[in-house]
C-alpha cells in the first residue's frame, strides 16, 4: 500500500494558495498527513474557515435524510464528498514550537521537519534520512551523501512537495505545482541512506 506525506511551505498572506494546496494534497487518499512548515498562523485560519463551511452533524443527517428521499445520486455523492474532505483536515499537522522538531516515520524512513534547517545540529542531521524544511526562497531537493534535503519553498512560488513510500521500500520525493503537475521527481534508496549513530 502506498503511503504519502504532503509538505507545504510558509504561506504568509497567500491564504488562497494555501487552501488550494491543502485541497490538492488532501484529495489524494494515499496522503496520510500534510505538514505545514510555516511559522505563521495561516494554516490554522484556513482550516478553521474551511471547517465552518461544512454542515454540523445534525445538519448533515437532516440533509442526508432529505437527499435519500428526493435527491439524485450526484447530490448524495457531493454531500458525502464534502463530509470526507472536512474529515481529511484532521491529517493537517503544524510544526511544534522551536526548538522542538517534528519527526515522522515512513516505514523505516526517518523524516525530520523544521521551519529553519539552521537550527539543526550534527546529531539531528545524522539521525534522519530526509530533512524537510520551510525557510527557503524556492523549492529545492538536494542530496548530500546519504541525507536528502527537501523544501517546497514559500507557497507564493506555487509549489508543494510530497514524500511517497514505494512498494519496494524506496522513497519517491516529488515537487508539484498547485495544478498537481510534478516538476521534480527523484527516487531515493534506503541502502544509500544509512544512519550514522553518534555518541
């Protein structure tokens, strides 16, 4: 089964783009988590506004009962799709307050997420396979020996990123534009990304 983590950079005032980025990543059922790498409150505002657009439980049940009697299949499907998209908002994660770092596991892969990679020390880098960071002027993916560094850049540049655990255990790193077109795609092997344990 394919598992993905979506990554979004700092949005700032680009809240329309943030909503679009969230919709893009959350529409993929294989995306189990979306990490927002910004240090502003933009994602909380967008998620709260999106949640308010949805029906509460009693409204949903009343609308569902009404459509069950008189609605078309398309209307029922749209109602269920709306409920599903709001439930998916639970997959959105924000970074902890510094100096804490977010650590995610994709099978045997250790993914370390921070806003500013400058806060990382040698041990942080040595004990992660992929470092995902938000503070950057543009989207970028680089490998330094067994480590990979990924940033989607600021959202104003119109890019998001995605990490996909492949069936063979390798990791696919992708950078996408907000239409969903992949602009960068690289596969990383765990064999080439062994951890160094320091004392």
